[in-house]
C-alpha cells in the first residue's frame, strides 16, 4: 500500500524538480518531504522537524 502511494506521489510530482531552485523552492521541497514523512510515520515526522 505505502509503496503504491509513494509511486503515485512521485509520478504526480516528478516534473516539479526540473527547474532552477531558489530559496523558496528549497523550503517548499522540505515542506513536501516533511508532509510525506508525516503521512507515513508521525513519530519520525516529529523527530525530523526537531532536527530541522
């Protein structure tokens, strides 16, 4: 189940990475990564937010 959700997310968002990144884009990518982590594991999400 998780594997198919990850593949779906990647397929829907794969073209977002083909652009020059500025600071806002970089922060948005971090936000998206944290949201993916949060979806799968709340405890890991809290830990990574504290590290960031």
